[in-house]
C-alpha cells in the first residue's frame, strides 16, 4: 500500500474534460507502470545488468503518459530518453524495455543499441536521437508529409528546457511555424538541464513565450497533473488538425533524480527537491481517484499496483533469461 501523503497538492479537473472510468484508471496504470519499471531497471543497473546509462523520469510521469494518451490512430510520436511512459502507452512491453537496456538479443534492436533508442513505425513511434533537439526537424518533416497528403493526423515530440537552446530546436520550430505544420512540441521544463538551472540559460519566466517568435501557439500546463496534460494535448491536437499550425506546450514539472543513474544531483537544493516531492503526480492522482470515488476503495488501486509488480517480475525473468546477441549480426542493418 502506498504511504500516506502529507501534500496538499491536488489534481484539478479541466473544465469539459471527457474521460470515462476505464480511461481514468488506465492513466494511473501507465504512470505507475512507468515508475515501477524504472525502479526495477535501477536495481538491474546496480547489479551491473544494464549495459550503458540509465535515465529516470521520476516525477515527470504525467507528462509522458498524458501526452501520449491524447493522441489518435495514425498520429506519430517521437519520445526522448525519459519518455518511457509514452512508449508504454503506445504498446511497448516492459520486456522489450528491459531486454533493450540489458542488451539482450530479444530486444527491439537485438542488443545493438541501448536504453530506448528504438522505434516502431507501424506503431507510430519514431526512435529517439541522442543529439538533443534533432527530433524536432525530423518530426516537422513527417508533419509536412501529412499536410501535403491531406492526412488528418499530427506529430508530437518532446524537448527539455536545456534542449531549447539548441540549433535544431530553432530550425525545426521555425520551419514548422512557416509551413503551419500539425506538430505539437512538449517542453518538459524540469528546471535543470543536467546541472544548469533554467534561470542560467533563459531570461524569461515562461518558456512557452518563445512560441510567438515562431508564429506558433504556446500554452503552459501543470506537468504534474495528468488530467491537465491530457486535456491540453487534446486541445492542441484539435488546433493542429484545424489548420492552426504548431503548438508548444510547456509542462511545468521537476525531475527528482539526476541526469542519469550515476548522477546524485547534489547540485539541486534539498528544499527544492522536497517541495516538488510533495507534488508527486502519482500520489496526487491516486488521492484523486479515491476522493472522487472513481474506485470503490484504495484496495482497488493496490490491486493495480500488485498486477504491475507481477508483470515486471515476468518481464525481468524473460529479458534476463534471453541470450546476448550473436556477434555474426553485428553489421546487419548498420549504415555508415
């Protein structure tokens, strides 16, 4: 059972949001699955079973889950390395993620690449790119194809507050704005670009104001409220489909772990981290489900948590029992 919370942070329901009971419970499931999967990966990392780095989204789960859940069939999504929840919403299995991180042959890249560097075009997933910001012009290109062929779909990708200082961000957003492309850019403003605070690289209070410079619509959303994120993304999608051009959503949130598993984030003031812990998106949403009587009792949520634990145990067993890739495939599907 989850520990009692002393936080007064509440999940506000956006006016007019339509979401049935199944959908409300699915949002909890995917956020909890996101977190518990990362926790399990953290254990594997400390056991030296994860090959390479491990990147956490602790505290940001509502951003990934809420945005991905708002998309429709045929829309394209390009996650970054912390958008594990987006992958899960799109049908990626925990086994796939664990096998990928542990470089096993059954992983999506057959053990050749690590973390979430994979995509499935048939699922509308474009693989992350290590160069921060590079996904934006790529997704602008896909959005241009959609517009040219009259498709009723949109694209969505993410950037952090630090990534907004890259050239690719500027070029991609400018191109999307000029051509009024159906693209949503979710800015996950978690205040710290590795060890650099956002105030050290942007002389504005709200990063969403930058949208105006590209002729795009900008909006700020509480990134720890999954319902607000879902609603804002749905409205942004509708705006894109109506020909309104790109939308920049700034999600105000906070990453409660360092840049990667090896980083203890000692540069973040303890008081700041503690304050954001009180705004935990999963704890707040759990209270919402109970207070609004969407679940009959807290036991119903505990059952969801227990189901997730069982899923992850089976996924870990399957991934870790799989072999490492055969060296003979090393040059297959590699382009230089």
